[in-house]
């Protein structure tokens, strides 16, 4: 398999999932502005959508869209999914909420927008995260172990940290737990989001309880 990603994009969730699964895979970064990969290839030749993630399977087939990629990974590696009769349905429910509601509302933060638009987006995101936190079932969304939905949520929590979005207390704790996981630190280190010192040093608490300091 080969994952095409861009640092701190939602593809970080897939990067984490592959490392958590412990399977061999290749990875290559993509400049989303120029649509060039790290090797100089035209990313548009791989997928006309032009955005990450893109996961090339061993069969040569290409998966795109974060929900689809994460769902496929959870099916291939059940430890990344949610057990029970409704497990996959609940997982898709969470992934859809994170993607279509939370992720979508970060758009004003990444693009030229007025301060009023950004303030409204922050308030909306905070409200949505509070709704999601109301259903948390343990240390993670579905209990004692993280699923691919937690990996996607973690990226959103990193964005929240970056843009000073207020988090509900359960997600401050979830972000801290996720940030301490070896696979998460390895993915962030590879993407240049943290330095070696941040990975090896003891956690440095901040007002929100974040464990890792993003490289700005």
C-alpha cells in the first residue's frame, strides 16, 4: 500500500491508522497548492480530485475520501473498528459527523475570511464537538481503545488547538491520550508536525491540556 498525504491535513488520520495497524506501507507527501508529490509526480495523474488522502492498494486500486479510506482500514484491521452488531454503523455515523459537520466548518480558518466569519466558525465547531462529546463511551469515542473515528477526530482537535477553538473537557483528555500514543507521535514526526525533542521529552501541559506542541 501507499498513502499520499499532506502534513496536518485530514490524511494524518489515515497515516496514524496504518501505523496503529502495524502493516508495511509506503508514504509520499503532496503539495496541495502545486499538486506535486515529493518525488515530483503530478498528483492529478493519480486522482483527478487533487486532494488527500489517496491510498493505493496492493491491487493497484485507489481509494479516496477520508471516510472511505478509514472505513476500509477498519474492515481490514478490526482492532481499528468498533465491535458489536451496530459497530460499523456507529463508526460510520461518527466518521460522517466529523467529516460533514466538524471538518467542513473549519473552512473559514484555512482560507481568507473575516474575523466575524472565523468567530462564528469557532462557535459552531465548539458546539458540534460538545454534541459529539456527549456520547463518548470511555477514554475514546467507543470505549477503552481508539478507532479510526478517534484518529480523524484527533486531527480536528489539533486544528482546534491551532485556531484556539474551545474544547469540551472529554476531548481535552482524548487529545492528550491520543498525542501520547507511539503511532501518533511517529506519524506527526514524519509529517514534520513535531520535532524529535517533542516526541522524547515529557509532556508539557498547556492551558488546554495538549501533549504535543505543533511545529508552526
